[in-house]
C-alpha cells in the first residue's frame, strides 16, 4: 500500500513515517508539511510538498494525517474526494459538526477511516480487554477509566490546549483516549451524565477537569475522569469489575493487576504484570518506543481493515472517532444543563 503522510515533521508524524518505512506491506509515497525544509528533512527519499493539491496528485492509496485537529476536516475531505483511505490522529476534528462531515465523506466515498486511538494496542490495556472477554472475572458489573497529567507545562504549542484548535481541554486531550477506551470495552456509549470545571488553569473553553458516567445500551456503566490537575504526572488507568473479580490496566508505568475469586467474597487469586522490558526500554531510550510499537500494530490493523477484514481487529474506526468527540461535547452539555445526554447507537462503521 502506498501511503502519504501529512504532518510528517511533527513528533507523532515522524513516528508514523517510521512505521510505514518498516512495514513490508507499505511504501512511503509522499510527505507534506508547512515548509519544504521540514517536509524534505523527513521524506526519506519520497517526494516532499507544502501544497496539498500537489501532494494528492502523487499516486497513493491512503494518507496518514498527523496535524492539529482544527485543520483536519478539509484535508480529510480532499483525501476522500481523491478516493483515498485515511488514518488520522485524534480528535478527528475540533467540532462535532466537522467530525460528522468527515465521517459522511468517508461513507460517501466508500473508503475506510481509521482513528489514531493507539492506546488500544498498549499491552496493559489490550490485556484488560482480553480478560474481560474471556469471562474469567465473571459477568461485568462496572468499569472505571482515568486519564490525567499535570497540565499546561506538558504542552509545547497553543494548539495543543486551546479550545479553538483542540475543541476543548482535558476531555479532548488525554481524556479522548479514555473515552474511546470506555467505548472499546463497553461496545457503545449512548448515555452521558457529567460535569466539567475550569478552576485551575482558566483557559477559556478548555476544561481542566471532567467527571462523567457513561452508559451502554446493555445498561453497563463506566465512571470517567480526565484531568490536567494530576500532580503526580501523566497517568492512564482502566479498571473492569466483574462478579468474580477485577482487572486493572495502567500506564505509565505499564502494569496489570488481576484478581479472580472462586465466588463473590471468596478466596482471591492475584496476578500482577509489570512489563519490566518496556520500563527498561523506555528508560534507556524513550517513551516513544512504546508509542512507535503501538503505531506499528495499528498500521497493520489498518491494512487489514482496508483489505476487507472485519473480525479480530483492535483499530478504532470512524464511528469510534466521532463518538469520542460527541461524548466530550455531551459532558460539556450536561455540565450546562444538569441533565443526562442521550446519544444514538452508532455501532461499527461499515464501508
């Protein structure tokens, strides 16, 4: 598959390029960035451009989009108009309306839209999903998800935290991953009740803390928190509680805890996974090594999705990307009204 990368010079774009170069089933067709100097520096011999029209004139099958959210819509629409498949970073857009237009464009073009929720591929979170589906902890009762970091000092550019670029604050930043993780485990989110606050950093339109309850059509519920006020630093966690135990997945560091009971309140068997190999690798090299591996796994699933495979894939599709933005918007709406917000059941996106 011939893949072009838009935003190849960025932190994430460089890692995306790396995975394309290493995958035996993909070729880097072209790169696009703001300046020719940046584009050429990360082209690895492929054609480099600053003009979207010239970039899209190069023969290719798909594009990977690693740009800020507020500029993704016209790029996605242009790519679908050219008949290309798209794998894009999250959030899909800085507005719900923009995200819906992108999804409709993918559907009209009959092309696949993959969403960059790469944390689905982190070993600790993949393990939670596997344990949950195995039945080992019994019937699932409830889920807890959490994502946070210490706030604005973690950002380099204004577009990373200002609502006119990102679409919001913690809900659209670290929280967007955890909303997707909740949906990934629950199957769907159709009811949202929550509250968002903006007392710490005071960035207009960018909440620095949000808490919510998500409910699936089955009645299964998840509690959720996203924050820019975790003074311990970056942390993400998923916990699934069943009638016969619980399983927890966390990062960073990567870790799992599994508790299995012979009966409610009975004897407990405890298992812990600490992933020392990942901890050492990140210490000696960088956290980017873990991200690159997740991007490589995601790219493999994207290729399978485009090839027509539908079962056994972890990749987030266009509906997952849209629902994550709709849920974030619903938390803000619930904050204003004090009422729960009902959402339609999107289900998986089919081409």
